């Protein structure tokens, strides 16, 4: 589901987290500043963003963990983004400037 209005994290746990008890998956479009959440797989969220007009090269993903609350920048779309940034081929983002930029986008939608 693409978030269309800022949403409280407590609401996400109550209303949207239907796949995992301890986390919710998300993908976001860095350029368009759009966030999709709550799917079984990150690829499903990527497709939602593609259908909404996102470009592959702008999509990153991760998980919001429930306890303790933290964002883990690890997902399938990050593999290609890491290669483009020249920092390897792993699923976890390690470039702090990129993480900071993406976290700012995430915080605009999830409070």
C-alpha cells in the first residue's frame, strides 16, 4: 500500500501489519519521495511503486522493526543501488549519506 498521508507508527502496527509480528516491510522512491508499506515481499512493494510511476533506479527498501523500534535498510532493491553507488552488492545499505536522505523521506510519511 502506498502511503498517501502521514501515518502514525502505532496505526501501522494496529491497522497495516498483516504479514509479520515483529516488522513491517517498506520500499520508497528517493526521487518522488513516495513510500509503500506492508507486503509479504519487498518486490511486491517495488511493483506498487512502478505502477505508480517510480523508476527502478530510485527505489530502496527496508524493514521497520517493532521492538526495539528501528529501521533496517536491508532489502532486495538495495542490491542494485549498492552496485550503482560502488559500495558492493549486498542487500544492506551502508552509505550513511544515502541512509540519512532516505530516512528523511521515511519520516515525512511515518511519524
